[in-house]
C-alpha cells in the first residue's frame, strides 16, 4: 500500500487518476496544510480555506485572517463542504493548483 511518502494511510478506494499521489504519478514534497473545504463545485479540485490569527503589536490584539488555496482532488478521495482536508504541496498541476488533497475528514 502506497502512502505517497506521508504518514497518511492510502484511501480504501483505488483510482486511475494520474494526478493522484497514491495511485498516479504526482509526487508530494514541501508543505502539508490543513484547512476547511469551502467549495466542491470544481470538477477535479476543491477550495480550501485556512484561518489564522495575525497579531498586531501596537494594539496588543489579534485579527482573524484567512487565505484560500485550490487543491487537486484525486478520484479516490471524497471531499464535502465543511470537512477538514489535509493538502500536500506538489508540482504545479495548473496555473493556480500546486497542492493535492491527501485526506478529508468530517471532524475538526
Ligand atoms: Zn487514487
């Protein structure tokens, strides 16, 4: 069972997606991020949103910031809006996609 070099178990399902890190030819390296799935309307990708606190020293307070990334969704992984997805950096797959979903779970 291929784990694509990550400490994440391969999905139970198999797929023939060449852009799958488990069953295809995409290698993952670099950053591993976790964020909430906010859009699944794309055909082969999902939008992940990450929220973080940015400290402002002058006022001693923090502001909430968020950033979004698009990530390729392999055929063997199901992602639904509201789930927490783990995405791994890979080579650029298109103009704006250089991450691939490696896991998506309901709980936070
Ligand atoms: Zn796959």
